[in-house]
């Protein structure tokens, strides 16, 4: 039962003065009274919309201010101005209560809608229905939740006599299974349809007529409830155009930010990849501490389990390239950019590894390059390597015995570790070199070499250039990060500002949800979810756009170069950082509009003030 104890409420004057009354669990209570006597205020207090009063309102002997989810469990409202949501269909309007309360089954709902004559109106928007139909929609919303208390504030104030009679009759029928409290000025219908007829006068109740009713505890049925996700969907859909525009703008910003980081990280990755291909991290430059020349015998003394290959080069001799001709012709010669790479049998695409100094293996891209010049298959064919020593150009014949799987940026050939110096010695009788290179198993093996050969200096050949590139790209990325953070902050606070304007515009909508039983947290979460949905959809759009674009560009570049290359790759670390920052800032920027809801006055919001 619903009970009022020593209720006192005043504005400029006292409008409710030490009111005491007990309502039964069922029946129709109709309250008459002059305008401004406090009828609506009393209804708002009974419905938990107004908590600024003295005294107590009890539900089943518990103070309603201490009753968790009081409106959700016990209360449904029926207002004079309907309080329906204009940009939603008839069906969406009466079903919105499903997202907040446990309601009738869909089968029972169908019977209810048929009884109220709304079946043919379900897909219409509110602008296409009459006042009487709107009140029936509001009544359907109230009845759908099977709330034990129905509070009606002038439900027929804007209806003609026929529609007014119909609403009163429906409410009277409903009062057989619920407590219905109606405030009205219509004395004719009030005297026709009531179980208890009251008049609020000077802050007190005066009983005009009363039938026998019984007091029971009010119960709320455990009915079915739709997922809260559906309410989020409805809310997002209600501002679909604005949300779409915001999503588009945020997507553009994120595309620019992520594209910047993608180009930066891809540049770093490709530079390091090419450096490591040309000068692997396991390639070590060896010099004598006395700056003396290396002989082949000196290099052969470097024998440990950590060294896999050894090369000796003379900077005075240049390898001009390879061709099918024994005499050097520049236009028919392929310049070899790298001949110090090591190769293993599992790297071969066809053929075999070299067995002596006169056999070589070509990379896949170099083989295709030379094949286009020769117009024939070259596997197991002889070609010439051309060397220049000062003004002398000489050639040595070698045999192609294998092709590797690699597509190298620079044309590359592989031969035995001492083959290059052996060729130079054979052609120009030079047995010493000023550049010694060794390959080791792992980067850390260099420390072992330093311990074993203290008369030699060991240094990674790509160390300085890699460090320089890292330093320059780090500086660039720091600048880009600062600009990107500014862009993300601007973007997220733009979302917050627009959300704030939406909240102000939708004050009536939020007040309706609160009156239907939505908790403050549920309503505030709608704003948070709106902001986060916009950000997440924008991020997914940006990611997919960049992924598709980068793959397309990679394919175009690979096709034009005749090699399978992945020059543009999205950096996962950058993606995670940008997403985390955007998520956090969106959450923060959504807090101000969410807190605006907390300060809203539900009663003023329902009145559209």
C-alpha cells in the first residue's frame, strides 16, 4: 500500500499541510481541486519526481526515498501532454519502457495494443496521430510495464468528451488490478469513474465519495525486460544525422593521425630492412689495431664457432657488375650492389649452392633482371664478373648454379667467402685487402670475438647508420606525436561540446526516461556510450580505410617493380596508443554533458521548461 505521513510542502505559500492518507493496493482514486492547490505537486511527490518535502511517503512501510529503483518497480505516469518522444514511431514510444522495466510478453503486448486500437498506427510517427491516439499510446506504455501504481496528471485535459470518457473507462478497468490515482478538473467524469473521490483543499484531503476498498501490500511482477543495448540503439538513432556527421569528422582526423604514424613507422622499418639487407646486424667490420693490411692468411686465422663467413676486400678494386659478355659494356652489365650476403640451402628457389670459387648464386630479382637482358634461362650458364683496378678492367668467368628466393632492392650475388679476394688475386695479383668482414651467428657473439682476439677491433658495420636513422626518426615522431595529440584533443572535445548541446536539446527526452524509471546512471551512460560509439566507429573506419589503402598501394608498387613488397604497414603500437588516448579523452569529454543530466530537474524537463 501507499501511505502519506505528515506531508508538508510549500513554495510561496503552504500547498500541502500535514497531509496524512493511506491508499489501498487497488482502486481508482480521483483527486479534484482548484488550479494551483498542489494536485500536480502531490502527484510528483508520490511518483518520486519531487523529493523536496517534509514528512514521509511510504511504499509497503518503506520510505520511497530509501527504496531502490522506486519508479522502476512501482510507478507509471500518464500525463496531460503525453510526454511521448516526437522523433520515434508509435511502437518505439510504447516499447521504450521495455528497456527500463520488465514488461508483458510480446504475445500479451499484442492483445493490449489491439484492445487500445493502436495496431494500425504502430509504424506512424507522432506527427501523424491525434491527441486521443497519443493518450492511448501513453496509456499503452503505462500498462505494458504492469506497474502496481498508475499516476495520472490531467490525462484528459486536452481531449474531447468522447476520448476523455474512453480514457477514464480504461483507467477504471485498470484499477481492478492496480492502484490508479488521477488528478483532474473534470468533475463530470470524476463522479462517474472512481472508487474514492477526493478534493485537495487548503493542503488537506476532503473525501467526497468512497467505496469499500481493502489495504494490501503492493507487489511488482517479475516480467521480461529488453536489453539496455536496445535503448542505446534507440538513443543513437534519434540523433543519427548529427552522429553520422561527427563520426565522419572524427574519422578524417584519425585517418590523418594514423596515416602520419604509418608513414613514419613504415619509413623506419623499410630503412632498417634495407640497411639490414645491405649490412646485416651480424656483419662485423674487422681492423687491426695497428691499422695494417689483412692478408688471406690473416683472415683464415679467424676461426671460431661464432663466425659463419669471412670476406676480404680491397677498396682499390671495384666490382663493376655481371654480364653475358667477356668484354665489359656498361649498358649490357648489371651493377651488383651487394656480394657479401650469406646464403643457406633452405633459401634456394632452384638449383644448388656454390661448391667452388667459380660458382655463384643470384637473388631471384637479380636473376630475372639478367634474364631479361640475355633473353634465355641462365641456370647452369656461364657469365662474367667485371672488376676494375685503377684503369684496368678485367673479367672472370663464373657459373650460375642457383637462384635464391629473395627479391633484393639492390642486385645481389652470393659466392664462397674467399672467392672475391681469390678473383682479385687471380686478375690483379693482389693478395691483401684493407677491409675484412666476418659474419657471426648472433649480435651478442661480438663480445666473444673481442675477448678471443684482443689485437683486433670489431664493430658492427651498420651500427652508426642505424643509430643515426633512429635518432632522426625519433625526433620526427616526437613532433608528429605532439601535433597528433593536439588533433585528438581537439577532436574529442568537439565531441564533448556537441554532446553537451544534444543533452540540452534532449532534456525532455531524458526527463521522460527518468519518469519511466530509468536510473540517473542509466541515462548518463547513454551520453558516454554515444561518445564512445562515435569514437570507436570512427577509429574502425580510419583503420579499415588505411588498411585497404596501404594494401592497394603495396600491390601497385609491387606490380610496377615486379617484386612482392610491403612498404606500407600499419604500426600496431601506434594504433594501440592512438586508440587508448582517443578513448580516454572521449570519456573525459563526455563527462561534462553527462553531469549536465544530473543537474536536470525532471519536472521542469517534462514541462519543457
